[in-house]
């Protein structure tokens, strides 16, 4: 594949190196002259000097034949617009944008820039996973498919411990897909009785998290099931 | 009309004053609190006394845009010193807040033209300067010409 990477910071430089090792054709674009000269010593002709916000810089890098554009500069506006232009003007099929400030993710979504990757968000997810008090962990967002998979740890005050899965009134648009108990996972049946310490995985429509939290969290109304 | 101007530099502040003078409601948003002083250049009263609004914040911050009144704006002008910022916030104003008139200052002529074709109203000072310089050169008569006329034509 021919891949253009914009921004030769730590992320861009290492990414370009890895992609080159995997035998992809790569152009790394960097707008800071000193940084460019540093990186050029290693990557040589694979790095190009210029401001990739400017169309002619992208064209000089051969964006017309690029299979993928990855924008990982430290500036969210730059990343958004480089990807927008790549997709809408040059019809590049695959784009990936880095989100520096997670609060800007809504703007990436608004402009249709996806997938977008935020290191801060990823670390937050890990934190959620490592600190179960958060209660509900997003494992996977399938935005195109409009589905999410989440994990919940059942504490001792959970409203569903001791209940049969068949008796739970699962919110519409959600499904219990697996239970992790004592390090082992299994697919629950209607007769499975949930226990304290179980980790349950559910697939759901986006926006149903709160309903599920209410059901599985403390004093959930799981007993209403019938 | 209610006009929201993001980026209160030389351009933004001048447009803001002119629009206020013409009787419009004007709100300015800038991340630099000092830019408030630029608004009051040549004014006999304070910006607020004259009915103007000023908010400190970045154009990408949703809270700042809302505080500056984007939800009620009839006109949105993006005139920060960054092309990329202007293009992004203009699209936010257009798509998310559905402001009826959105204008972005874009210094890069190539992108100003492309985004214009995508339905964003862009104003490109660079293109204007290029046109003016070109016609000033064409209108000059060389050593035989009259420099006074040239200056006026420009």
C-alpha cells in the first residue's frame, strides 16, 4: 500500500518506520524544518518537508495515488482538515486521524473524520478496565454497525446477583452474550444464575448504557423480571 | 442581525466595530483577553457600553461558542489567524448550529477556492492582494507613466 503519514512527531516517525518495515511505501510529511532534517537522516527520501494543510504539498507527495492517509500532527484542526481534504477532494479510501484533545472528538465526528484515535481516550479505557469501580467498561464500539460491546462487573450490591438470566428484563436492544466467572467464560442460558464477582458482556445499541447500568448496578430493578 | 465574530484581530475587530455602528448586535470571541482592547480603538465609550459582547475562549470549545451566542447567531465570521481553525469552526457553525450565513477567512487561495466549491463562503485576502498587485503593475505605465494614478487605482 502507499501510505502518507502527516506529522513526524514521536507517533508519526515510529509509525512510518513500522510501516516501512512491513514493506509499505510511505511518505512522511513534516512542516518543521529542524524536525524534518532530524528525521530525514534516518528515513531519507521517505520524508518530505512541507505543510500538509496546503494542497500542493499533498499533491507533491502523490496523494492522488495514496491508499491511506494518516494524520498524526499535534494539532487537531490540521488532522481534521488533512483527512477531510484527503477523502473528499482526493478520494483517498482510508483515513486515520489522531485526536489530541478528546473534547475535539465531536468535531471529528461532525466532519465525518473516522476512524479517529485518541491516546488519552485509550488510556482512560485502560484505566476503566483496571479500576472496576467504574462499573461499566466499553470494550468495542462498532460505529458503522451501530453496536457496542460492554463489560460490567457485578458487585455485591448489584440488583441482579442471585437472579436467573431468564428472569432479567433486559432493555430492548441489548443482549447478554457471555459471563466470565473465576477466570472462565461461558455463554449464559436462561437458567444461569448470576453471582457476585461475575463479569458480564453485553452487546447493545448505543445509548442503552444507562438502562443496563440501572439494571446491573446497585439496587438494580432486576427483580422486576417476570 | 446577530453577528458572531471569532478571532478579534485587526480584521475581526474592524468588522465588529463597523457592524455595531450599523446597528447590529455583535458578539466577539477570542482566546486572548487582551484583544478586547483592540475592539475599543477609536471608540469613545467601552465596547460593552455600546452594546457589544466579548467572550474569552477558543473557537473549538463548544462551551465558548455557546457562551458567545452561536445558537442565536444570524451571521458567523471565522477570522482567527489560523486557516485550519477558521475552516473547522465555520463548518461547525454551519453543520452543528445551522447558522444561516457563515463566512471564513482563508489565506491559502487553493483551499479557499476548494472549500468555496464545497459550499462554504470563504474570503481570501491573499487572492485580493494578488489581484490588486497584478492590476497595479498592469496599470503602471513604466517610466513614462504617472505614478499618482496608479496609487489611486490600487
